């Protein structure tokens, strides 16, 4: 079944009636967003994309005008000052308020705006007999809001997290607090829209909290200020501050326009402005001060008072062009809201109706409502995919497969632990256990004991299209659905007519042909195993090292070796060098596939590293560079897989050779001889540390031919589904996995269960399995990309897509590496876990 046939634009129109902005959406995208051709960008909640006209108009503006520092008084400075003032008005107008009602303080972003409020809020400590300030926040808040706690705890301020359920339940029965004259300031923070699930919280709560009749918590005597975190809300929705006169509203501009970055604002209600206390004072904020005495009078104007130093004036000018372009293209926020909500609603309905062959739904969607209206739901959809047995598929795997399809989504927990815990049902204890298990925010440890640590988020922007939704749904169907998949038509029909939302519906599970499917799967698996068995039964128990490769330059071609010395970091000269771009950032095949066409060769007799590729003269650099005094070798800091490494530059000849070949400014650098990079986790568990070259993870990567053959077999059985990828020969597949050691094993993936092994007389510890990504799609002979073998591997390896294992060498006590040589053809002695 193909989605494009199943769900047409007709279906969309039954689901929502507004699409686009009057003229042809496709024409607009071709004019303004040429660069996203081929990409399905679904991460607008992280940042939306800027239109080309914004950049064009902005660049013309700043090329033609002379903008001086706004703190001077000359004509160019005046121009800047006046333009900035205009942008303030424009921003206020966008939220339907005037400078009499609100002020704008430019900051570096929403987080900086939140920090400004936290640091300037007049928190009153609790004293004997007198209650102090309260800091309340909705648990479905961004980390940057929860972090205000860092300033309130220990100050005698009462911190009260409030869950969204408390809001719903208590909003009804809370009575208005009596009016007593008490000026204790309290702060209540909540997001206008959850950045996790797109739920919109009622804007009417602003007035409710200010009037102290919403929650019992806010019945506390004093003055309640409301901070409405609008960062997520403003990207696709209008916000009318006349209806919800919050005291503080932080935003970031890149979420509205995609450009400029590093700029945000705090909108402050003028009635609340006086309560913010100035502590640190930076340039431009004082009316007067004495440098030798504690005398400081702050500027009267609240913007001047809180904009420490020179504001990012050129970026503020870009905001003007941001508004221009946004209104010109779409006609305004209302249209954007209608368009993006429709896409989210459509995607939600189809994704939630999509079922495996056995009738189980493919997605667990994290939402309170059912996408019934743009006033309660934004253009964000958060979910985890589930296999046909009901097991959650880790978000990292979904992320990797999505990259393969050029679909860009966000995964993890979205800087919103509160929502993540709530929706994934994680207790505080589990959160702590996950941390102990090694999971930290932002990593790829997506499952701990089968339970998800995060999820997948897709989000839409004003330039998203119906085709984007289709591509995404089609991807889910192709990669994660057990065929033949079904669509729960009843559910879909019901959703189309939904108005009010019951919470958490249970899906009825149809088990019509489930047994049949399982049977088929078992047969297929048995025949695959049979194939591998037959092939290798003749040399049962005979594990050998068949090939060895080094990759002298990270991400470039392999160099096959037969007898090779072992150095302190693994095979000698493996990943000793790397290529960086003009900004000093490491290049890899993820972005620059042509790297694999460069074939470095280590020539030990002449002490040279040769760089060769077809169509270019071969050049060389010395293998050892013991010349730190030579000033032409610059020491520079780089990053490899999150580690800081110290490197030295290999000179201009290599740099221009690489730049010529890759068509962009590049340089060749190598690990500085004085620098030791240590592996983060000691694999042996003892105190001895392991040193690494410029590799990503470990000293050695080993793969098993038996697993390669299994993957080949799986690929050919998928041939009918795939879109014409050629059948790949064994050597081609082996080269894609970029291993150092290739062994002839007996069973596919048996190495996953080994703990140690001995090759020749060198012992190795197995430190983990190698997680795979779209890099294995790069054909190492041609530099072209295919979806295989990742698709087949992923289909076979439910859960983590790993292939091959990492090894760390363990040299005998007191021995030096000099004498150790590894040889292809050596026998291998594996040791199972526990043996
Ligand atoms: C993005 C976001 C933030 C943080 O914004 P920064 O630009 O990273 O400072 C805070 N709150 C919400 C709701 C957000 O969506």
C-alpha cells in the first residue's frame, strides 16, 4: 500500500479547510526556499527557516546605509537609533499593544530574557510570621523557565511546580482571594504553547492569576506577576496582549523568522516595569554614576536601563525585514496559524490511524487533545513509534532512518523534562536511574530497560506543505510498519468529526492475521539463518582475522595492511590526521562524501603519508612532525565527537591540494604529539586509561563477515521494495562499515556476546557495539549514497541499529607497543561473556 494513493489532498481537505496563502504555495517555495529542495524539514519548533528575500533585502539595507553605534550622536548613529526604535514599535504592533502599555528590552534570546526577570525580580524572603515570595511554574515548562529556581532556592522563596492537571481541576473551584493590602511580589510562569507537544494553555489564565482566583496557590496575599513564555507560541500563532496582559513575555526571533539568531526580547508591561530591580549595570544603562563611589542612577527608560552594553543593532535591523517578509509572504499570523494547524491535524489523524499488519497502532502520540482546534493546539506533534509487538522503537533509530530519507526531525526530551516525564510516565526515581545508567539529556541512549527516555517531535512552519506530511507518513510506513499495513478507517472517520476531546483513548487491537504474519516472519528468519549456516559450517569454530584496514585520515579512504605495527592508540597511524573546513570544523562523509575518494597511504620506509586520488598529482607529508618549534605548524583546537583535541596544521601544500579537490577551503591537521586524548569511560573498569587517536569512539572497530553476508541476503530479499539500489557485493558492503579488523565468524552478530578476544598473542577487550547511521549509505568506491544497507540492517536489528564491536587493546604488563604486530590470517580466540 502506498500512502500517496491512500491519502490524497482530498483527504486533507476533509480534515481541514485552509491551505496556503492565496497564491500558489509551490511557486512561493521555489522563489523563497530553493535551498530546501530534497529536504523534508520538520523541525520548525527548534528553528524555522528564513526566506531568501529576507536575507536579500537585509543585505541590501546594510550595504547601502551607514549604521553607527546607537550610543553615539552622529548622523550614522542616529540612523541606527531611529531604526531600532522603529523595530520596537513594530514588535509591539505585532502583539497589538502600544509603547504606552509595553516596553521592549532586546536580549540575546528567550533564555536571556528569562534570566533577566529572574535576576531582577524583587524576591522577598520568608520571614518569621510573614510569607515570602512564591515562584510558581507549570511543569510543562522549558528548562530555561525551571532554571529560575537556581536563583530562588536558598533565598527563602517558596517554589511551587504546578502540573497542567492541577490547572484544569482547580481552575473551576478556586475562589478569589480576599483583597488585603499586601505587596509581596509573586511570580507565575507558564508557556503559551508547550514546546514539547504543542498544547496551548489558556491565555485567559493570565488575568485569572493576576486576580488571584485561579489556583489556591495564587490565592496567597500579595501581587501576582505573570510571565508568559511565548517563545514556542509566537512562531506560528498570533498573540494579542490586549486579551492577556501578561507582565513579562520573553521571545526569540529565530523561532519567528529563522533569522537573525542570537536575538530575542523581553516585553514588559509598563505597570510591572518599576518592580524589576537593577543590579549589575553595563554601558548605556546609567543616567549617572561615579566611578570611585557607590553612586549609580539608572536610566529612566526601562529599555535603556536593562539593555546592558551595545545592543546587537544590525540584528535588530534584520527583525524589521523579518516582519516585512513574513507579512508579505503569508498575509499575517492568522493565516500561518490556520495553514500550519491543518498540516499538524492531518498528520496526527493519519499517524494515529496507521496500524501494523496485526492491527496494532504504529505510534504512541503524546497529546492531551485530538488536534481539534488551533486555539488549543499548535503545529507540533510528539510521539514514539511502536513495533508490531508493542515495543517502543528508540528515538535515535527513528532519527537515523529519517536522516536517510532526508527528513529532519527533533528527538530527545526537548529541554522539557516535566512534559517528558508526564507523557512517558517516568517517575523521578526512574529519571535518576536513567542518569545512573549513563543517559544524559541530548544523548542517543533512547531506551533504558525497554522504556523510552525521550521521543520524536515533528513541527511545521509557514512554508511546510502537504507533500512534507506525505513524505513523513510514507517514511513511517516504509520503515516501521509491518506489512501489509492497515489504516483504522473507523478511527480516522471519527477523528475527522471530532470537536471535544476525551483524554487518552485506548486503541482497539485487531488480531485478524497476526499469527499468519508471525509465522511468515519466522520462516524467513529460519531460511536466512540456514543460508549462513550452510556457508560457514565447514570451518565451524574457526575464527580468523581476514583483513585489516587503517584510515590514516579520518573519514577518507581505507588503506589495507597485512602485517601492521600496533601503536599506543591502536593500529599505527590509524586516524592520525583529519580534514577541517575554512572555519576549522572537522569534515566527515556525512556532509562531504567525496572524502572517501582520497586514498591516503602510509609509506613506512620513506616516513611519508601520501595523499592520492584520481586526476590529481600525489603529494606527501611527513609521518612524524617532531618540530613544534617550527612556526609554520600552528597549534589549533578542534573537536572530535565532543572531545576537545589539540592539533597541528600540516602546511599549505596539503591544504591547497585538499581545497582543490574538495572545492572549498580546507586544511589537513593532525593530533598534536604532546596531546593525549583519553577515552571517557575506562573500558576495563580499572584505573588504567585508554588513549585515542582522532577516531570517534574507540581504538578498534571489528566486523564479522557472517553478519555482512546476512545483511546482503536481507538486502536482496528486500529488492522488490527498494527503489532500484543495485545489489551490493561483499567487499562493497564491508568497505561501508569502515572497520579496522574484519573477521570470518561462524554466526552473524555472535561478537555482540563476546567480552574479550585474543588475536595472535594480543588481548582485546570488547567495549561496546557500534551504532550505525546514514554514513554506511556512502559507497566507498564512488562517493554516492544509497539507503541500503541501513534499511535492511534496521529492519533486522529491531531496537538499536548496531553493526560490529569496539575493541581496546590490552598489552601485557610492562611491554611496549613497538614489538606488537598484527597479521591478517591470524586465528582469533573469542571469549563469551561470563566464561
Ligand atoms: C525555545 C524555547 C525557549 C528557549 O529559547 P532560546 O531561544 O533557546 O533561549 C524557552 N521556552 C520555550 C517554550 C521555547 O520554545
